[in-house]
C-alpha cells in the first residue's frame, strides 16, 4: 500500500511531531510513506528525510488553485492509494486531489472543531466534509464531527503518542529549595501563555517558603508581548525565563517538576503526554481532549475560565513533592501502556486495511 501525506508545515508543533511519529511507525510496519509539504526548509524536514522518506515541497506562491495543481501533479508523478492530510487546513487539498487522481483521501482533525472552524472561516465546513475519511485525535472531536453530520463510519480515533521518556526516572521526587514549573507550547492566542506569566507572578507573591523558577519553552507571535508583561510584573530572568524552541525536550522535562497547560482550545496535547512519559505531573485546563489523557491519577484538571483554580492547583503540587512523585509515576505508566509507537503503527494500518474495499 502506498500512502502520501500532505502537511501544511513542518515546524516544531504538536501536529508536526505526530506526523513524524506516524511516518516512523508506518515504516516499522512495512509501509513506505512519502510526504508533500506546503513549506520548505522547516525544523522537522531534515529529521523526516533522515528516516529515508521523500519530502516534496509544493509551491504555494500562485495561490490556492496553483497549490492544488502542484499536489495533483505530485500524486500523478507517483501514484498513491491514500493521500492523508496532517493538518485540518490542508484537508481540502487532500480531498480534491484524491478525487481527481482516484486516491482515498483522509482528513485530519487536530483540535476541537470550534477552533478549527474559527481559524478556517468559510472553508471550515469543506475541510470537514470533503475528505472521504477522517482521523481525529480525541473522542470529543469525533463526537463533534458526528454532530456536524459526519457519519460514524467515516471517522476514526487515533490517539497521540510519544517516543521518549518511558523508563526515565524523574529526578525531582524529594523536597528541595527550588521548584521548577514550565509552560511548553506555541506562543499563540489559543494557548493563552499570558496566563502562565500571570500565574508566575501570583505564585511568586504567594509562596515564599521555597524558591520557584518558571520557564516558557516555545516560540510564537506573542513572545514580545509576554516578555513585556513579565517585565511589568517585575519577573526577572532568574524567576521566569524564555528558552525559545528546544529540540532536546527529554532533557527539558528531566529538569521540570510541574508542567502547566493554560490553553483555551486543544485536541490531545503532545506536551501532556511528553511530560507524563517523563514522570512530570501536569496541571491543565479542561479543554478539547485533555480529559481523555489526563485523569486525577496523573495530574489536576481545572476549568478553563478558573484562573484562581489554576493557581491553587499548581500551589498544591508545589508544597507536596510526594504528590508530584505519585502523579508522575502513574502518568508514566499510563503513557507507556496507551500511547506508544507500536500502538500508532498498528492503529493506522488497521484503518488503511479497513478502507481497502473502497480503494
């Protein structure tokens, strides 16, 4: 079976990391995928090429129609059974090019549909309805798709996975003078990183019995505003540091005691699974598919609009190293059992095989 993936970008984001995992797991299962991308030279392109996968850039300078023609040209150059989108906003390209070339199209849903529709405007409905099949990474997205009219047999759930951290003993289980608290993610509006800056200020004022250090790992359009906000709160680099994007995330998590997710919209966040795989407990807003991967045995869920609850949950973990250790250990075990590359490869090939009668 020949599978061609279509990606909108190969930057260091959650959907892009899951794409890498999909490609790796498929190769382990005897499938030789290839990749078309609407950008060129981004962070994960070299990593994918190192897997031995052909990455073909699509020229987007001529607009949507020219982009579609470029995708069709590549699919005709080398025939494929399945063309699979890895981003919601590229679903239309996969769907239309698949119809024209006779390939099965699979669209992606990486977040809750409210956010997807808002981000895609008039095209949102077509991104959902045009692909012949859909893959979502949360039960909530599956249910919302069905509510929007998608038949249940046209959509499958594929859980996000991680490929590092399992078996890593987290070193921060005992009381210490410093507690390290991190935000990891793109610095965009949907992640609400400004709440993390405010949280750092509130906790620094409220918790005086031990030293707290905060870090924001990631980059994005809000970074200048966040740095200004941190300065207004009087948070020095020694208290809150901006590290930018990091490629050594396993090393990052090994130095973190608590991960905090402040998002307003999510699918199934990679950062939660990454942190748990390294035995780091998580405090997260209850949005998207977060509750599907984070139970009260592994972290603390907080209402998305309850900032005081967010502060209280993080403070609870700060003052209880034993609770952090218990939650982290439980989370590490859960991820190892339910979010592995072995699961991913088997799940994808199962879906492809189920689609074969329609190919």
